[in-house]
C-alpha cells in the first residue's frame, strides 16, 4: 500500500501574504478615496472663501475706499479678509492674502485679488490626513485665488421716474461767482454748464480723479418744477415717463416709484441731442402735468420698506446709510439731466425730453415738510409749494453696464461689482 503524500504543510502561510498585499492595496485605496476626497472638498471650500472675499473687497472698494491702492488695514482689506475667513476650509479659517493688481487683459482698475491658503503657509494649517501616514504621507494642502472688480456703472434697470438738473458753475448769483448753492438759479450764458464727459464737468460728482470724495453724503432737495416758478433753480426736478410694470398715468408713476421700470436707461453719449425718446441712449420724456398724490404714495411705500434706515455722519469716515438691508431699498437711482440743452430746446419744466448725463444714488430721507431727519443748513426752505419735495443724500448705488452707454468717470455714482477670475 502506497503512502499518500500531501503538500499542505508547505502551503501554510501563503494566505497571509495575500492578505497583506490586499490590506496594502486597501490602505492605498482608502488613502486615495478618503484623504484625496478631503483635498477635493477643501479645494471647493477654499474657492468659495476666495470668491466671497474678493467680492466683499470689491464692494468695499466701490463704496467705501476710493484710494488707489486701498490703504493697508483699511475697509477693503478688512472686508476681504473677514468674508474669506468666514467661509471655513475643512472646519478652519484659511490664511488670506489680499492684493490689488488686475489680471492680464483686464482694464479699468478697481480689482481686489484674494488668495486663500490651507497648506501650512500664510498663517494657515495643513489639511489632515487619515490614512496617508500609513503610506508616509503626513500632510496635504490646498489654495485658491479669486479676483473681483469694482467699475463705474453707465446704466440702471431700476431708474426712478425723476430727473434733477445737474450742477453748473455759478457766474452771478451770491455768494461769490463760482459758488453753486441750492439757492442758485441757472442763468446762461453768465452761468456755465459743462457735462461730465472726460475729465471735466461742473456737475454732481461722487469723487474727483484722485479718489477724494466730492458730493458723497450731500443733502439734496428735489424741487419738482414748482408751479409759477419759471426759474430753474438748483435741485430743479421733473417726473419722467418710464415703462411701468402695468397701468398708465398716475398708477404707472406710482408703480415705477415702488418697483422697477422695464427699461434700462443709460447715460447718453456726449454728442447725443435727445430729439426723441430712446431709453438705451439716455433720452427720456418728461411727464406732463403734476401727479403729487401718486408720488407721495409711491415714496411713502419705499420709506415703509425700510422705515428704520437713516443717515449717520458717524458711520465710517464719511458718514453713511444705516439700514438692516444691504443696500437699503431707499437708495434709488435718479437721473441727472443737462439743463443747458433742455432750455435751449425750448422746454419749460413740464414737457420735452431730457438728456441723461449722470445717474445719482439717492437715499430718500423723506419729504421736505418731514422733521424726523436732519435738515442741513445749506438746504433751502420748504417754500413755493415745496413741502412735498423730496430730500435725500447722494450716495453710490448698484448699477449695470451696457455697451452703448457712457461712464461718467470719477463723477459716476453707480457701481458694478463683478467676479472676473
């Protein structure tokens, strides 16, 4: 009888090698899936943080700090850093570096670049590794970058149905020549008006070419072409005909005040004469006849939408609007028209077509007769039927860009904030 021979003892331990190889492969797979998954998730979070920081910095650059470049530790850097770090990367705030150079091929300035780090540099920590140490990988990291830009706007798609005469260089009225006040009366050719094209202009201006604030925060009274007053005084304003969401006449005016028109209105080009209504070219018709009731109703609704908002001289270095909203719904775009062209075409304040040469941001404080807010000493009295005239502050507003409009340069109150990279 032959003896049966087996090799079982010789095969013992082979399964251990297979398990070891399988475990190694499993660890590699887990390291790839888990730890690399941390990198991918963190990369998206870092990009969100960079985007938020860049947009916040651009908003601050468009509305709070006009210096170029913005001051170190100022509103722009503070806002960009704060909002970038509020968006955590894998549970921790990243390191943030803020700079102001625009990417190649981007013109116009006003850029804010935010780099967010979560890789152990610029004050950040590295990302954790869970299975990587088994493969001698003990750290990993991500970084992200974003650039946003603040640009002067040349149009708005929510113009209120009002237009106010632009400022001129006073030549004869007291105080001394050259000193325009809200008591001045436009008397050409002694008085001179230069539209805000290029670097010149006598009109309302948010800032000058060096970034210094000019009319920001100025209290202005919109005088709605008082009956019996044929003189165009400072603040002379008229109601406009705009396409309303619905209705016509007084209901259309009220709708345009409470909401937004269906038309995009741009700043007119320098050579535009505005012989016909063309909203996209900055030519808007004047509403004939007074509609005090619908105007009061519309304005009252606007004020009620943010009844607690007010102007404070102590809000930042130059004052500002205090509101629970950003921006307050009481900050509205108001057209500025060329008074010299308007009068030269034979119009009288209750008819015709105005040429839009600028668009103001106007924080509505209330009616002239309302004593719930401060009336600055330079404001004219509520006389000549002007108790229902509007009083407000000149501030920047959120505008838009259209290809056939003109930017009023440093005079622009409208701002466009966009993420460009």
